[in-house]
């Protein structure tokens, strides 16, 4: 087992040990912080498929996070008010079932990613960054004007949605669900990196001309990766909305898209547990330094600057002593 694998195992052990300690010490807020870190890590793992493997720097990935959140919010809102959604060509019943909400959030986010990808992936470089940002702003301002679901004030969900056999209002049980989903997505990502598709996508990022020469279409490879990335980020958005029992237009903000990118850069671009390390450190700094100063982002910016200048493989790359994401 190489050093990076040991670091990954230590991170996973930490995700189990910290909430276990919090249960013993009767510190439910610590479990909530850990849950927040796991959900944000899930969103970053989704983006890392497009960014880390495909080289797609998306500054609009909060679109899918927000779509996942609003999918949960709308379904739960109509369930708690006992009113079906009739504004569409077909009637949609509300639900408080997490598996159903996850499925809806994932599918709607995947569809949005497919449509946005069909348009955005015809560009590259800074133009791709700007067009994804433009989509993000479109969804942000639409959600502000969507008065049926709270508009700028957002929408509260009074009771957390349910999962068969569990009491999701118990913090450790909801955390276990989120951690289980993160582990499943990490396993999927690990398989994807080593699969023929992952290898072809990585090749399309580096030398697209050679990929075309062997009969593969880089555009299709990137589109599949972007769609899968959006679906996973949408799932994270649904979990985040359930954690807070609240959805608002800030879930679509470009600042959130930037934060998700920061998680990946801090942990290590294209590294399996890079988003996990980055999200966990971000939440920890937000909690510890945020209590000391409202300007704690200054320290985060300094850390990001040091990583970009001296540890391009991120924290995991620095600890593992390897500068390349794929070696």
C-alpha cells in the first residue's frame, strides 16, 4: 500500500472516528459539522470528475447543487402542505422519502448538466468558464424571482425527510447516510479513473487530437463526464437542503461554485480523496477561525496561495510526496 492510500485510509478513519467521539461526548453540533463536511465533499467529488479527470473548470456547478436542493425542497414542501404540484403538464405528488428525493434530484441535475454541457462544451478555456458562470447566474436570478417557492427569502422545510428503518432526526443516523453515499461515490470514482472511459477522458484532456485519431470523440467523453458530475453534485445539494431543512437562491451562487473548486485545489486535483480533505479542512477553518474573526477567509486565501505556489498536488500530494495526480 503506497503512502497516498494510507492517507486516504486515515481520512476515512477520521470521518468515522470524529462523529463516534461526538456521540460519546454528547456533542451533536460536531456531528452536524462533520455532516456538512461530508456533503460538501460529495459535491466536490462530483466536480472532480469533470475538473480532475476531464480538465473542465466549471464556475457554475452550483447550478446542479441548487437544482438538487430545490428538488428536495419542492417535493418536501408539497408533502408537508398536502398539496400536489399541478403547475406542470402532469401532477407531481410531494414526498418525504429520501430515496425518491435523491432519485429525482440526481435525474433533474443530470438532465440540466446534459443540456448545459451540450452548449458549454462547444467552447473551451476561459470561454467555458464564463458560459458556465452565466448559466449559474441565470438560475440564481430565476430562483430569486420564483415567488411560489420563497423567492429571495428561500423556503423552510419543517421536518427532515425520512429513510426506511432510520430516524434521520438523530444526527448520527443522518450522518451515516451521508457518509455511506460519499463512500459509494468515491468507489465509483475510483473505478471510473481506472476504466477505459476514465483513461480516454484523461487522454482527451491532455491530447485530444490523438483521441480523435483512434476514433473517439472528446466532446462526447466530456459530455458524459459533465453529466455524471452534475448528477453527483445534485445529490449533494439534496442532502445539504435536508441537513439545513432550508433551500435558498444562495445554493446557486457563483461563490459556492468557487468554494467547491477551492476544496479540490486544497486537497489535490484529480486525487481520489482530495475533495474530502479540502472540504473537511474548509469546514474546520470556517468553524474555528470564523469564531475569531469575520475575515477568516483571509487565512483561507493565504493557505490557497501557498498550496498553489508550493504544493500543486494539494495537501494529499504534499503529504504523499508525489506531485502528479496520476502516477
